[in-house]
C-alpha cells in the first residue's frame, strides 16, 4: 500500500467529517458552541422533540389476552 493513498484517504475522511457537521434541525452549519446544532435554539428544539417522543413511548405495552385472539368467530 502506498502512503500517498493512505494520506489521501485520511484527508478525505477528514473532509467528510467536517462536512457532516450540520444542524440536524435546520441543516445549517453547526457552530462549536452549540454542537452539533447551529444554535442554542435548535438544541432546545431537538431536546423538546426528544422529550415528547420519550413521553409518547408507552411505558408498558402488555397485549391483552382477551382482546388478542387469532380468530374471532362472529358468525352465528
Ligand atoms: Zn439549526
């Protein structure tokens, strides 16, 4: 393997990593202070999303043995 190719690959990876730093909320370039977001506002938006989603997830989802039946004979 050539060192040149390895160097090139490393540089390429660095470039991609730098490019990937975008705000997941509004896709603007992220800033160091609020990484990975572009601003504190977007960070808060993401946090709110995350929290509302966490609340939406049912704490316990136990399927009812009575309601869940493979076949319900309703003719008769
Ligand atoms: Zn943003």
